[in-house]
């Protein structure tokens, strides 16, 4: 086991220490999408996602301040969360890199009356949200949205942790139990 110091030093900043700390917390991977005022699609890879409450169903994502996806969400007041399955790594990498042609590199279609981008080949889940709050904290915005539409197909989720993509081992998923 390697111990990584979590305090600032000449070689490491506190921010880098926190990045290393959080890399040890594997999580699912999503692509958050929206459309701008002209209907153009925007999206980015996000692993900072949480369910806030089920009454009413509400999600929170953390997005970088200044991102065009955040601007589209604030402009239109809507966004979607595409939960990626294990075969969606290429989409995760494409949207993480911010490629200008990212929507030409994946198969997607507009969904619902708001025509939010749904990554049909890469997502096992889709939740459309109406924006309810945005709070800026440092260099990120906490974006809260009430779920207006949801679809989920059971599949092996894509995970990100230790600065790499991974997936659940099928034996773990199939044998999952909760101890009481």
C-alpha cells in the first residue's frame, strides 16, 4: 500500500492532493446534455452526480463554471443525465475531451418535447430534468434539477476511479446482497 500525503508541499498542491484523494472514490459515469437557444446540442462527461430527494425526484450535478453546457442549461432551464453502461467508455472520453464535433462521434437522438440529447448507444439510463437551482462553489456550479422523465435499462455501469475506467465484475453484480 502506498501512502500519499494529502497536505501541500512544494511538489504537490492541495488541489492535486484532493484530486488524488477523490480518485480513490470510484463512481458511475454520466454525460450531462442540454440544448442551446438555437436547439444545438451540448454535453460533457460528469462523475459528480447524486440523487438529492425522491419526493420530488431531484438530481444534482457539478459542472465547471464557464462550460458551454452549463450556459445552455442556464439559458434553457433544462438538462438530461445519460448514465453510461460499460460499453460507453468511448463516449465518456469524447465528451470529457470537449471535442467540438462530439455529437458527430456518437449516435444520439433528441428525446421528448424539449429535444434533449439522448446517447442511444452508450446510455443505459436517461433522466430529463427541469432546472431548479444553480449554486456556484469555487470553480464549479452545483446544478439541481427536478426529474421530468426517466428511463433505465439494467446493464453493467461504466465506472471511473483511480483515474481509469472500469466496470462492475458480473459476479459482484449478480451476487449483490445487503446485510442488515
